[in-house]
C-alpha cells in the first residue's frame, strides 16, 4: 500500500464562496464591514445556515479561500458535518471534501438569511445581524426551535463512543 500524507489533502483544499453573494460578502467584511474577513463571515453564515436548516448548494464561485485559513475552525466543520448527516464517520479524512461541501452550503444558506434580514431592516447590516443573533440566543431556550448546541454535542460525543458520567 502506498504511503500517504494524511494531512496533505486539507491544506491543498479550498473553501468555495458563492459568486452571487459577492456583494454581500464585500459589504460585511473589511473596514466598513462587521466581520474582519471572509473567513469569519463564512463561519458565522455556516452556523446561521445550520440554525435555520438552510443548506443551499451552488455552482458559481468566486476565488476559493485556502483551507489553511479556516483550519482553526475544523471542530465546527466536524460538528456541522456530523449534525447534518447523523453520521460520525463523515469526519473521516477521506470524506474531507464532503465536510467542506457541507460547510460551504450552510454558509450559502446563512448568507441568504443575512441578506434577507438586511433587506427587511432597510439595509442596516448591524441591526439585521444583531436581530439574528438575538433570535438565535432566545431560541436556544426553546427546545422546540430546532437543533441546538446540546444536540450537536450529544451527537459528536456519541459518535466517539464516549459518554461516561
């Protein structure tokens, strides 16, 4: 069996960003934006997309971002992948491409949620995102509102065969 570097693939991989969301990403990042970079904006958007159960595939992309820019968020990548598939095996190295697709599609869904909220709030990025965050926090106390951090963690811990009291 040929030797392979298990860590080579993630560092050669890239996170795609939907081209139809370019203007929104530009407006939300940089000096005038809320987020310091595309990375933080896309990670927030992925969590928001997951919270809203909105996973949106896309074809047209702008310049992808190297995975190593996102590597500190790998635990979130794993949480999203496991929670959305109910399959602990999805975090296997050979399924890394699937994990990235899940992140990208939830980010696209979250960007759509943000865009709609901004349009509803008359173009105010700060007000719209503050309202979305407030809604997410308030819904955490309502177990009927959909998946929450506790259910995600239970899935992750269960997939590792853990769980000692």
